[in-house]
C-alpha cells in the first residue's frame, strides 16, 4: 500500500535510554557456547554492549520521563498536546491502555486523543503514519508520538540468539502541521502468515502465563527459553528481511520518483549489523549512508532503533541542517514499511538517560 502526505513535519526527536550498560563479554557464562565461538559471533553480529532496565521500570515511566524533560527544557507545552500515541509491545498492563496511564501521570487536558498501538519493529513507521492521519483533523495541530519497549524483561538470559541483541529504550517524536507543502511518501505491507516468526508464546489470553510456561527448555541449539520468553526464528526473519525489504525500498523510490543516490541517509530499524549490511549491499547503498551502530552501543529496542539512529548519529546537526531520509522498519507481524521524508531544522534531537 502506497501512502502520501503533505504539510506535515517532525519538529523534534528525543531518545531515552537506560543508564545501565552491560558488556557482551560479561554475559558469556550465560550461554552454552565456547568463548571463541561467542567472540566470533560478536564480530559478525555487531555485539558489544547493550542497555537494559531493571524489572521495576515500565513503558509509561519512560514516556513520562521524556515528556517531562521536554517540558522542563521549554521544548514542549503540555497544553499544546492534541494527541498522544504510544507504540509499545510491552504495555504496563493488558488494560488500561498505556497512553491513558501517561495522560493521568502528566495531568494532560481532557480534550485530547490518546491511542495505544501494538507494533514492534515497524512501530515507528506505523506511529508516524497514524500521527499524519490525525493531523488531517483541524482540531489537532501537535501530536506526541511515543515509542517505548522494554523487551529485555521478556528475553531469556540464556538465549544466545536474542539476549545479546536486546536493548530497552523509548523515544518522543513531535509531529506537527507544516506550511511548506513538501510531500512525504510511504508504503507498508503485512503478511500475517508469518505471525509466529517473532513472538512471546505465553502471557496473553490464548496461553496465560503459569508455572508450566515459565520452565526453561533447550531449543536444540543450546538456547534455553520458556514460553514466557521471546522466540525468534532467526533464519526465517533474516530471509524475510533480505527478500522483502529491498523491493519495498525500490517501490518507494519509484513511487516518489526519487533516485536512491539522492537520499542523504537510510535510517532503518536495526536488528543487527550483519543484516543491515546485507540489505545495504542488495540495494547498492554505501554503508555510511545506512548507519548500523545501534545494536553494538545500545541493543535492539525494536522500532525505537530508528529514532535512536537519528539522535545518535546526527544529533545536533539536525538542529541546523535538513536531510532527505528513507526510514524503514521490518519484523514482528510480519510487517514491513518505509517512508521518504525530509527531516531537519529540529527544535531538539538528543539522547537522555533514565
């Protein structure tokens, strides 16, 4: 599905990351792997260190922290927020929605649209599309898009495939109306037949958590996880990304009538360095145009890796310069989407710690 928007802009991006940082080498004893094998895996996949939260931190805490920070820095006024979108796979509760919890903690106005979206790797793209559609309403002029995931709580520490990669983070993106009439091009696709490629089997209504679902089991490759833990079929996910993402980007460029070489940066979701380099090579994109350094510095926080890539790699440059960017997310669902958008001259673009 192709999408097009006008008169919308991103005016600021904030990333919130844990202050707690753990080195890959400090966790080697968790894995049923020799040290030599683990260090080889580190080199290929881009493991180095990741940041994770303690068990008592929830998604709403991160969103409240980010918005309060912007209010304190005079970058945002609470009364100007007309819509609040919270994209998360790790909600505080099954009910109520996390967005309403954030609304209550911040004491926001009642004349507001609050919405939760259950999306993962493509969550930043989906959230932006929803924000753009909300801005079509004349009573909505400023949308706060919050992406937050604390998936380390749901990944087994003895899962060599997933735990070294996982990171926790949140982002706050301010989306507003604009008068420059510039166009934003996008596309998105879904394939629910692959729903079980990335999942947490237990904990929902289909399979409630129980003592039985918490038992760690060897998957046959030396990874120990329970049904309460995240399961990733790595080969299936890798093949999906390599097969589906390059054509998606090619289609976006044709839809926008833009040459790939004219794009300044390709800010993609970052599952790992190896996968992104393969995608860049398939598309014929120089590696320096597609940053792939988020997993080694922070870990994979699902859709939050896209705004993190922007704040970490460009930061203050975004305050005075504007870039044509291709954003793309792909994974859980299965879902994959992309967007061509000019981003720059922002009011803020930085990272804070929680």
